C-alpha cells in the first residue's frame, strides 16, 4: 500500500528527507570569512563604545557648570520635578514650601540657560537614558566642586597671609590650624553682629557657648567690604569684599586673574588693564577659563553664592566637604545668598541688587557691554539710523519722479 505524503507524517518507518549536499570549500577560505565576520562585530562594538564614551565625556564636561551656576546641593531631579509640577498646574497647599519651590524653579531656569540643550533632551530620552545622563552630569558637577575646593584651599591661605599678616602664617597644606582657632581666619568668619576684637566674643565663639552660636543665620565678616559691617545698615558693603571677588575670579576666570581686583573697571584702570594685557600676551598660552567655556558674560547670584561657600569652607578647619560644619549649615547659607539677590522685598531693593550685580560684572569682566547690544538698541544707533534715512530719501526721490 502506497502512503500519501500526509499519511507519512509521524510515521517512524518513513525514510528521512536528505539534506541538500554542501559544495566543498577550502578550510582556509571558511576561516577567513569567519575572521572577517568577527572583526566586523568587533568594529561595531568599538564604534558603539566610542559613541558611548563621547557621550559620557560630553555630559561630564557639561555637568561641571551645575554646582557653580545652578545649585550647590539640591539634586537636578528636584529642579526637573518642580518644573514638571508647574507645567501640570499642580498646586501645593503647604505655604512653608513656597519659597523653596520658587528657588527650585528659578534653578531650573538657570539650568536651561547653562545647558541650553537639556530641556529638549529630557523630552526625548526614555527614563533609563535620562537617569544615566543625569548621573553623568552629577559626576561632572561634583568633580568641578572638588577641583575648586582644592584650588581655593591653597589660594585663600596665601591671600589671608598677605592681607592680614597673621603670626604664624597659615600653612597652605594644612587646614587644622584654620577656623576660629586662628585669629585671622576667625576675624573673617566672625558674624557681622559681633566684633572679633572683643575678647569675650572670641572666647564665646571658641568655647561654642549658647550666647555666641555661629550659624548660617549670620553674615560672616569676609562677605563685607573691608571685612567690616555697619550694624545699623547691614546691607552696606555686603557681597563686596575683596576676598570674595578674588575667590570668584579664581574659579571663573583664572587663579592668576584673582590678583587683579583693585579698581572697579572704570576709565581710571584702562592704562593698567592695557599693561596687564601686554604682559599676558607675552606669556605662554593658558587653558580657556571657566567663564568662557560656559558662556558666562555677566556675574549671576548663584555663582556668587557658590564662591562664598567655597571661601567659607577654605577659611574653616574642616578637611572634607560637608553640608554642616558645627552649627553652620552650608546649604541654608547658599539659599540665603541666593534669596538676597533673587527674592528682594520690593522695587527699591531690586534696584540695589541690580546695581550690585552690575558692580560685580564690572569687577570681573570689565565694562564691556557687547552682550547687551540687542537688535532694538542697535536699531537706534547712528549706523542703523543713517541706513533708514538714506532709504527714506531714496523712496522720496522715487515718488517725486
């Protein structure tokens, strides 16, 4: 009996279908093809690794601006979450968090200014890719903060030695003999409402008595012009100290430029500025400064707050970066400085803040205002005005014909 094709299915006695015969090739040729395929796979893996490494390097490099320009302590995720909350129109009924939320939202705006690409990037990446990007940005941010801490540890000691002449001099490689145990550092760290020269104040601070608590609720003397405050007008001279400007310039323009803080960038300094420019042109080429890399053209409140925290840490005797030093909370200190600039009580205070920031910009970048040349301003200048007048005369001549 002849079985049909369908009947043979599953029949163990049916003959097996033979595989088509192979066409013989040489082992050498087969090996070459296998090697070529493997090399292609390796090359693809290398390219993927190179692309990933370039992304990592880019994100880490971009992240170096975050602690300096945006937030010193708050996680980037908190800024993003606050912006999302506002976009969704979600209300928070807790009035005690309003100030913090406003600060976070202003931080997100500063983040978008410092990293213009990040807003769109967050919208296109999936959750895992976004987390990976933020992790690398944080790596760069913390690395930059650590670098600045190390730089200012040495520089601040040498500046205090020159300006205050302590005996013995502060060692640049040692922090244990700084802080309130050192008279020069103690005077600069002393709260504005007290006078370090008073032996009762000195003893109370050093003994950490309840009557002399040093916390972030006091402005330190190093924040004031000439390191002296006016107890009847505590705003006078605040944020205008030489040490603060020097620290800022060491971070954002270069350590060598920190020594060029005398004068306020007005015409009286033009000759000296030209001399400095000639001296710099004769020196070896140096790496691009932080301000140029991140596109900073004006001094911002958060950059000042960052510099102040770094200088306060350099003057202290703690050896590793931390949020709280005794009774002093650096995060709240940073918040206080930012709020002083960004949350003034009214129009008069806002005007004084604007004037103070202009003073800072002149101190750091001189009196150049090219970044302020808006199209509206340019349209009112003589070149544009002449072009408009010539066009009007041309139109009038055409109409008269």
